[in-house]
């Protein structure tokens, strides 16, 4: 604190009225306001002068754990921290952010003293069905796409998968979600062509209870 006018020597008191050394050294942990008054040798004194000390804190940000969402859902993140600036992986500079697509999201929060970073991976899934059925398979023994089996995403309470040929004959049936058709009927390779499948199930996915009766065509290729 610089003192002019009056009659030297000067004394300076801070906040509690006790004369302190000049300069007055403080170590605040949070924002503080300090008030000083100067006195000269004749007992005259100045008006109080306030000094606002702003303490920079390390930004605290938390994106949370990696997560799985249903298509159509939006994950909102609000990372407001006083005095912080932000930079997301796509160049966004706002503290609030909406995640609508799968990907890895990273945010940097910083001020003039500190820097923090966090990352989250967000995946999306189709929560409207447990079943994704291929439209063709090739049971030729090469180990690639040899078995007709749907891609599954549920815990099943009941399950029935049946396949019929063009004459309406049942060529395959199972209640085991891990079992598929190998393209054989009566221990003989089935002919190339189009087959009809039926699948009925009750299952749970992402806390949803789903029940479906599905029908479709699949092409057997060799």
C-alpha cells in the first residue's frame, strides 16, 4: 500500500485495526476483501480502502463413467465452475454440452492458474428390439457366416426361433438363443434359395421389457 500526504511516518492497519507491516502479506484460500486505513504522525487518517483478492481454484469437472444410451436419447452435461473456461473436443467453448451421437468426448476446463480434463465414451444401442437378423448366410464350412443366428442384445425370458423352406417344411427350430441353423435339413445340405423365419421372444434390455413376434426372409448361399 502506497501512502502520500500528511506527516510521515505512517502506519497502516488492516481489518482488525492492528498496525501491520507494509506490504501486508496474506494467503487466502477463498476470495476475500481486505480493508486498510493509513495514519500519519499527527493522528490523521485516511478513508478505508478495500482490496478484493480473488483466489483461483482448480476447476472441478466430472463427466461420469462411460455409458450406453438408447438411440434418440440425449446425455446433457453441465460443468459450470466459477471462473473457468472450457474447450471440448469439437471446439465448443461452453460449460453445458449435449451428447447425441456415439463417440469419445473430452473437455478441458481451465483458468489462469489451473487446468483439468475429463473424458467419457458414449455408445448407443437400439432399445426398441432385442433382435437383428441377417438377410443371408453362407453355410459352406469356411467359418465365415456359416450359421444363421440373430445378433442378440437381451436377457430372454422366452425364445422361439423357427425356419421354413419354400414348401412350408420346418427345417430348423430352437428355444436356445445361442443356437442357430447350420443350413442342413434331415442331415442333408439344404438347397440355395430363400427361407422364411419366425422368431418370438420376451426379453429385457436396458430395463425395458420387450415382447415381439417377428417374421422375415433369409437367403441361403453356397
